[in-house]
C-alpha cells in the first residue's frame, strides 16, 4: 500500500543533493525528511531519492504539481513510495 506522505523521486540529476531537493519541495508544506540515495562506493548521488511530508494533503499537492518538473536540468518522475509497513515484513 502506498504511503500517504512519502514520495519517491526518480530521474534526479547526479548533481542534485538533499538541499536542492528540499528547496524544490518545501513550498508544498512541512517536510519530515529528504533523502537522496548515494552510491556506497563513490558517495555520489544515484539519481533518486524521496521526500516525506508531515501531512498527506501536502504530498498529494506536490505529486500533482511536480510531476515531470525539472530540477537541476533533469526531468523528474514522482510516485507514492510504499508505506514502511509494506516494506518491513
């Protein structure tokens, strides 16, 4: 089951860090977490991450308005992330 507050973001530029991702999504509401996945060997961004909002309506608004947005020159793709309970068991 998808999370009502967490969005998965793919297609990020390899230059996009957590600061840039937070800046891009902060206008939609309070963010609990912002994560850009890093390659464990190089420490460089892997082009994907997630944002978790404090309230479901904020995530819904971001999902609707940021679909196919451009961040750091790359067109992103957004989906609802699986809920934590769906991935823990």
